[in-house]
């Protein structure tokens, strides 16, 4: 099945009170593990690519070629969107040209007028090409490709301004953070989320920084209109832990255990297990 934009899968998720996971990819193992798990669980899925990961994987055209090749070779039939995560305006244009089916423009660090202006231009381009577009209001805490935020809460009125431009989905800062959550984290602001939901209506809302948020908070966020949840750090931690255990056990020195296909296999399985756990929590299994 060819790549699809995220509009249909997220509209269904919003109506059905579940969320579709965006799992960021970093290489072949990541991509293959996520696609196979989505297929096995009959779940729609969004593959996220940060600008940094895009550069690491030799550019956006390489990413598109790898993903499209896997969709065909692995006989993937569930809906898959390939999405730029936290993109700059220029990065969004490059991904559109390369063949991504969905992009995010993160204008949260601009004054709201400039965020509106740039988002409006991308809405027109994405509508013309049949792509989905994510916008952001209120920066997310932590660091993502050089954009640093302190876990701010978005202004619901500003969220409405961006939503009214015709974007597909909206990421609103509600105290969430990229990476590991600190011990003194105050939790999600459901008051902010509720206010945003009331003003943006049927629009799917996006929760960034899905790693480390307690399950009960995730479920409450979904009840309040979150239809897309981003996961990256958790897969990285699982991959690193499984790889470390393999090497510490000396398995890389047994036979041909140094072969990357064997060396990376435990990490690959760890990603699959993490993705399955998240899809169960988000409620997207059998929703393809």
C-alpha cells in the first residue's frame, strides 16, 4: 500500500477516542520494526523523521526511497504516513519535494503573526498536493533539533487562530517535554488541553513527548481530543538497553555475533515490543 497522508487515520481516531502513534525512525532497523509491528497489530501508523534524523539517513529522498521500498517488499497493507517532525519552513518544503505524505511546521518559536503567515502558505501547498500538515502553538519542553522549550502551555486563542487556517492537526504545548521527564515535572495541563479542544472542535490534537507520560494521563489526554501521540526517546532507550545487554553478555564475540544483522537484532526486537506496548495503550490495534 502506498504512503497516505494522516488526515483519514486521525479523523477516525478522534471520532473513535483512540490515538495513532507517531514513532520516529532513525535507520533501517527502526523503520522495519515499526512497520512490521503495525502490520501484525493491524494498526495505522505514522513514521516520524526529524530534520536531524533526515540528515543522518543521507537526506529526505533516501528516507522516502527506503520507506517506499519496505512498504512493497514487506507487503504492508495498513495505512502508513511519512511525516516530518518539528520541521522548519524550509525543511517542510524539502520534504514535500522529496515525497513525504505529511509534514509538520513548527512555528511555535515565532511570534504568532509569523507562525500564522508561514503556516497559511504551507496549508495552500499541502492542500494542492494532498498532504497533511501539523502545526504547533506553545513550545514543547526539552530539546528537539536545536529548538529548546520549557514545557510551556499554549494560548487556546492562538491555537484557534492556527486551527482556523485549515491545518490537519495541531500540537499544543500542555506542559509536555521531549526526552526523559525530570522528577519535578508538574504533569500535563488538562485545563489547557480542554480549553484548546473546546475552541478547535473536531481537529485532531497532537501530544509530543509521549515517552514517560503515565498511562492514566495518556488516556485522559485521548479523552480530551488527542488523536496523535509522538514516541521517540522510549524506542531509543529500549534499543540501547537491548544492545548493551547483548554486548555485555559477550554475544558479539561468539561465532559471528559481531555481524550487524545479529548485533542489532535484540534492539530491533526491543523496538517492536515498545511499539506494541504503545499501540495497546493508545487503542489503535485493529483500527487499520
